[in-house]
C-alpha cells in the first residue's frame, strides 16, 4: 500500500493524463482532419484565389491569369498579384490641376407685360452677368504649359489654376484649337510637377485606365475602368475625332483632365460623356495623347494649328437623300459651302458627291475633311466627284483653315 504522499502524487498525474486523453478524443471528433495529412487525403496544395490581410487593412486578391501547369505540383501557388494603382496615381496626380474660369455673359431679359402687349414698340433689354466654369488640366512641361479642353476656357476672361499642392496662379491662353477641342495654357510657377506623356497608338481594348480630375468640384478625384473602344468618330463632339472610349466615370469638371495608364503615363485628355440624357452610363471619351502631342507642338511653335481648307461642309448622305440624288447609300455629299471659299469659286455645289481627293478614295465625311486638312495652305488638290450621273474632276487651291469656329 502506498504511503499518503506517494498516493497523492500518483492520483494527481493520473487525473491530468485522463484529462488529456479526453481532450484529444473531443478534438478528433470535432476536427477529423487532424489525424490525416493533406497528401494522404488527396487535398490540393494550393488554391487559385488567395487573400492576404495586411496590417493596413488593405486586401489584395491574387487571381491566376493562365491555366495552371499540369506538371507544377504547386497548382498556381506563385500567382501574379493585381497591384494597387496608388503608385500610378502618385506619379501622375500632382500634374493634374483644377481650372476655374470667369467670363461675362450677355443675355436678353424676358419682355415685360407692356412689351408683350406692344411687340416691337420698345428695344429689347439685355443684362450682363459673370459666368463661372470648372474644369481640369494637365501640366506637360516644366515651363508651365497646361493642356485642357477648349470648351473649358472658351469665353473666359479670367482663368485661375490650382495645383494639387495648394499653389495657384492666373493662367494665360497660349493657343487653342476648336477643331479638336484642345487648348494650351501657361501658368508661371516654379518647380512644377510634369506629367509623363505615353503613347496612344499601342492601346488595346481591355487596358486598365485611370481618370484624374475635379468632377463636380471634388479636387484630385480618381476613377478607374477599361478602354472599351478606340478610334471613335462621327459623334458630333469635334470636327476631327479619334476618341478613346472608356467606362471610367467622367463627370462635369473632369473635362481637360488626365486619362492615364497603370504606369501613370498620360494617354488621353478626358473630354465628353455620351448618352447621359438618355440614361446611359459608362460611355466616356478622351482625346488620344498622340493627337494632343501634335496639336500642342503646332500651338507652341506657331501659336495655332495650321490646316488646309477649301470651304466645303461634307456629310454622309442618309439613305433617302442618297437614293433621291441617285448616289449609293453612304455617299459623301456637299451639304453647304462657305462664301468666297475656294470650293465655291471652283464651281462646286450643294449635293455634289465627293469621291476622292488626289486619287485617294473618301470613306466618309470626316475622312474628306481630314484629307483636305492635311494639305498645306498654298498647295493644290484634285477633287473628283459626281454631279448626278456626270463625273467631274476639279483642281482647287488650298488655303488655311480659319481659326475661329
């Protein structure tokens, strides 16, 4: 028989052993997998979607973009991660500015009751008021040149620019090009951030893009989406159109702001939203940076963009009009001519069909305008067309396209 101290010690350890066995039994009942290794059970060693919780509470999701390699036992364990867009924003956003405009607007006052009773008895009354506008712009060089939309600064008497760092200054208009809806400003401030210019000729549908601007007065707002189309034209937004279409959210105040790629390089100037009056969403337009670069170079070198012009307004004839004139559907016809223009002096007329310019077939009305615009003022072009069933060839003198519109 055990003495009392030994007996107490033995009973103490037996109790703890029994408790441990009971805990193990309960654990195996609740979590059966504890007694089986993943390899023995045939469980996969990795999954295609992994979530990492980081200390900043940001969550990054890694998704496999390629089918897993059948010979790779990791089955996608080393998947590429979708990185944050913060680096692109940090590189580009400082060069995006807010533009505030003021201009005098003259408007006619509504007629009084007496004027309604005696129309024409008294001259109409007018008043002037100050109209304020809001837009965005992009600093493109260290000299303070800013690219924005022409419609942002049209009619403005005063243009104020505010930088992301809080500095502000009055901007002057260096030049503008209503035909592409672009304008170049200059603000005289030191140590300016500059936007890197990318390339728009390499863009593909599906590329991720970021729109940076001041929608509705909310400064330095960033939205993102993808490129949904390129080369959009014939939308009635500008004379020369070659828009990037994106579903990145664009609102009032975004005009003239930056559309950048995931590296933070400028690929377009945000310009317009289509279809809002019809309840459509996700159809925003930007002017490609390659076009912006060319217009900016012309303005900085010459103060304006020099284009050829002969004074015709071509349109794509609707089916009924084309049939009435005896032309094929989709024919390009002259809808109107400017007074004292080269086209009018050469004998061209309304409803003449334009077939080719210098032997190059015309695809549509915008193509006709663009082909003529490429010719330097002072040169001659040969325009071929149809007047009814009669073909004609006319040589015209090209002059410079008027800068006002």
